[in-house]
């Protein structure tokens, strides 16, 4: 889609403004004739912050998608499994209620997929409705009757935390999806020396795939050469691969003095992925200790590659492409190899952390005996 931003004017801006107003955001009266002014931009930034998107005040594909999804309330439309899947806040509310009632839908991602459909059918069986997986008026009324008295914390968070401790595999033999951020139509940031983010992510992805293959893993790149997958295409490809983990690579941008490593995991104000967060923390620790990079911390983010993937996923921004010193770090094959090795070590530690948690849960943990 075309990007809508200040100082655009016209129907597309008016559409954005109406959606924001309906969601309760404030826009100055003198901008409501379709002028993307300061109050519209401020409303977009607040909306993005609340939805876990980068708060750049610009309406691109992901922000537009979230504006549309935010407009749906449970009951606005009949929900069922179809392709492409229904997406929206109505689906997220359905998932939250099913999880709260003990019908497992997993991640509350607002996407009506197979697991949500199965949970609906299981719920319908329990309340004596035909188990067709279709959320119409009858099923909605049953959900309403069973609404838990107290809105508890999201159970998806608890459940995924348990899944981490069940992850007993090692990096060797596991499938790792690597997403080189951006592409030919969307170059991303450019460094002062001319290094383009879309090319830098591909170089680093190739190095990372080499490091992972050396350690016995099966890496797959979600973009090669001049392919142009959308973020959703990449998430679907990672799901189709049955990947155990997904690592999306980007580089940060800011003023020339901004520096350091940052990692993101799936999260919004209401929910987050504990496994993704652990993975982000381990990778960040490896990057900061091995390369001496400034610690830019881990943050929740709800972009497609983190939200629509079905496995623990992270977006790694090892350093700033706009910082001359850090740009050279990426351009130089030897130091780029060290970045890749640090990320690979973070992945390895994630699997070890899972195995330790699992054996501790069984009460048979003897880490000193296992270390040879
Ligand atoms: Zn990027």
C-alpha cells in the first residue's frame, strides 16, 4: 500500500482519521478535512505505541492493518476457519476468553487459525452446541454466559512459559528460520558509508546460517537474492517449515552517535511471548559481552514476523547502520562473522535453558554430572 504521512491530504488521510476517532483518539478539528497535521500524527504515534508497533507516526502497511483490525468487536461478524484467516481484535477477544475458560488457543495473536478453530469446536461440544467451529450468535451467547467473573491475567503467557521448559531439543538437529529484513523494493536504512540495510541483513543471514550449520542445525533463509516476500509471507513460510525458532535480522538507525544492540520479541500491552523474550535476552547478552556493544535492551514489538509465526521468534538489531563505526563492523567480513557467532551462541543457550528447566521440573537435574 501507499504510505500515508504528514503533510499528506485527501481521502486516505480522512479514512485514517475516522478510524482513529472511532477508536477514541483525539484529532484537532482543523485537521478533520483530511489534513495529516500534528494532532493526526500524534494520534498515530499513540496508537502505534499501544499496539506494540514502532511509533514513527507514519501509516504504512502494518499500521494500516492494525487500524482495520482494531475496529472489530466480538459479534461484529461470524468467525470461522478460512483462508486468508480472519484477523482482528474480535478474534483476539475470542482467544482471550477461550484461554481463560481452559480451551487452549495458544498465542492470543488475533488470527483465527486451526488451533483457534479446534478450541471453538471443543468449547461448543462442552456447551452442547454443534461443534462446527463457527462463531455465530449461539456460540457467542454461550461464551457470554460463561464469561469468567474476574478477568485474570492472560493464560497464554503462562502456557507458553511451560512450553519453553518442555523444549528439550538441542540446537543440533533443529530447524531455524532466518529472515533477512527488507528486500529489493524496501531497502531500509542506509549507512554513511553507503551500506544498505537490505543487503547487510542478507550478508549477516548467510553468515548466521553458516555458523548454525557448523553446529548441526538446519537453517533456512526466508528471503534470498532478489525475492520480495511480504512480512506475512515470511511468517507463513517459517510456519510451513515447522521451524523451531525464527530469527529476523534488521539494523537500527538514529543520529550518528546512536549505538548498540537491541532485540525484540512478540508483545503488546496485554500479552507477550515469554519464550521469545528469553531468546531475545540471551542473544542480546551474547552480542554485548562478546563484541562489547552497548546494551540497547529487549523490547516487545507486534510486527508480523513476531506475531504471525507459531514458534519463539526474535527480531535482532545487532547495531546501528547509521553509526560510522558500527557500519564498518557490519561491512567487515571478520567482525560480521563474530556478530553471527554471537547470535548463534544465543540460540544454543536458549535450547540449553529449556533442557535445564525441563530436568529441574522432573526433579532429576544434575547439571554438574552432565557437564563434560
Ligand atoms: Zn529494518
